[in-house]
C-alpha cells in the first residue's frame, strides 16, 4: 500500500490593504492582508494547518511584513468595516 503524504504552504488572503512601495522590491504594488499556513497533507487532503506568520503581503515579490496578532486583528476589522460602507 502506498501512502501519499507531504506538506504545502498556503497564503490565505483576507483583503486588499491598498498600494505601497515595498521595502524589499521597491515597486509600488498592491498590499494584501494575509496569513501564511503550513499544511500537512495525507492523500493531498490537509490534515493539520500551522500558522507560520501573518502580515501584509507584497503582491509583486511575495514578501510578508509580519504583524503581531493584535495589530493584524485590528487591521482586519478595520478593513471589514470599510467594506460595509
Ligand atoms: Zn515587494
């Protein structure tokens, strides 16, 4: 019997956070609130998800500027309120 297992990295995007000049690549690129999850898979089905980091993702180069949990939550709620109006 062959057991297929592995890992994968998932970027869960939770909304746009405007444009900014990235410190890494220097492009004026869209920024996105996102969480990086590492998942353990069994037969390509995610079994365990571990949050590696959360922050603001540069859509140009993929660098994540990390945010602490409270700051990330505050920004996510502010974005959700902005989406209502
Ligand atoms: Zn960048």
